C-alpha cells in the first residue's frame, strides 16, 4: 500500500469575498508591535503544502518562485497553483502584504517560496515531501513551514529534515490534530514529532488548549489555531481551524525573530541559537508541557520583561 502524507485535517468555517483587518491571531502573538523594527524583509520562507493562489492580491507581491512535485497539472514543475485552499491560507498567515485591504500576515514583507508537495486532494507521497525539502535547501530558504503530517516515521524524511537543519534552516511543523484533550495520551504525527523540527500545537482565541491538538513531549510551543482568518482561493478569504493554522503563525514569527536576533548579535545565528531566541519569546499558559511546550509565541515577551526589570521601574515599585 502506498504511504502518503496529508494536510493536517482542517475545517473551513466561513468564506468571505472581502475583509479589511489584522487577523486576531496575528494580534495575539504581538506581531504588529514588532513591525516598526522589522516586517521580515530579506527572509525567505518555503511553504511545503498544496500550492498557492499566486494571483491573490494579498500574496502576489510576496511570492518569489516555486516548484510542483505533485501529479497535478500533468506534473509540470512550474505549475504550483492551489486547488485545495490549505496552502493559500497558510501563506496568508505568514506573509499577507500590508496593503490596507484584505488581511495582514505575521511577517508581511518576507519572501515566499511555494513548494507544492500535496495535490488538490491534500495528499502527497513521501517522495514529494522529501524532494520539496531538498529543493528548499537548494534555494537557500531561511525557514521551512510544513502544515502536513502522516503516521509513518520514514528515515529518508528524517534525514532530509536533518540536512536542512544542518544548513541552519529552521523547520516548523504542525504537531497534528489527533488529540483528545488529555495530556496523558500521546499522539504522534511525522515530521511534527521529530526532535529537529519546531513542533507547533494549537490554542483557541481565548488562549485555551485546542482539544484536537496532539500532545507529546516533542511539542515546542503553541500558536493560535482556531477560527483563523486568512487568504483563500480565487482571491477570497476563509476562516479555518487546526494546528495547520497555528504553524504559520510560528513560521512568520521566526522570520521576524531571525531579523531581530541577527541584528542584535551582529552575525548570523545558527539554527539552534535561533530556536533559543524564539523560545525566549513565549509565555506559559498553564497547560501541560505536552500540550503547549514552552507556551504561546509572544513576540514582545523580552521587551516586556526588560521593562519590568528596568531600574526605574524597580525603583518606582520600591517607593510605593
């Protein structure tokens, strides 16, 4: 039987022709408060998914290229159109342009490399995923975002991810949607539970752990994953739920963190150092580490801590 990877299951909750807002999830992780310092310019995020609506007005300026590894469109390598909607939604959360219309992504000036590894049905062969990872490496992507998974621990897939990480490419993956709401039962999706990836669980917009989010000891952090508004097919917008939706919040955040951290240290940080910088920008929500890892990505966490421990603030407290 042919082994396949699929999009992490998701549900389309609502479609809209027109919107004009910063999505709640983008606000929740404090991305707009970072935009005066960076919007991710110069960073390339490779999205391994179902392709993208490359003519969408919120995305067309962000896409720098792509490749098709599926059988869609006669397997033409330069045809990476999205017939499913999943990849387009992920792309918008990462990088929808700030154009006073539609939605805005977490990092609205990053470059997007669209790597189609899942077909119109949201299904893909492991070979397609592996080839897509190698292509991202060849194209010198900074970050790989994968909102996909399967039950099989395939050595070749693991090796491809290890190669990417060894090249200092940060790999961000959805933890999976097979959860039951309990932290004492473990659910595993690959590549999401490989130690080398940043595994992303989901919370709702009230910061409660999503019942569907996988729990295991490889979950690194969580992002908003319920009722997420983003770009969709045919220039439209949709509200979706799933760890698939949490993952691009973290991928976009990683793009902002990379710019800030490299500038601060005045050098290019390694993948391990970038991971540490990302985790510094999380806040615990009181759930089990198996459900939330280090907590919610919160881009201003370090700024707020610096303010709390500012000598002037401490002196003010002592004078009360």
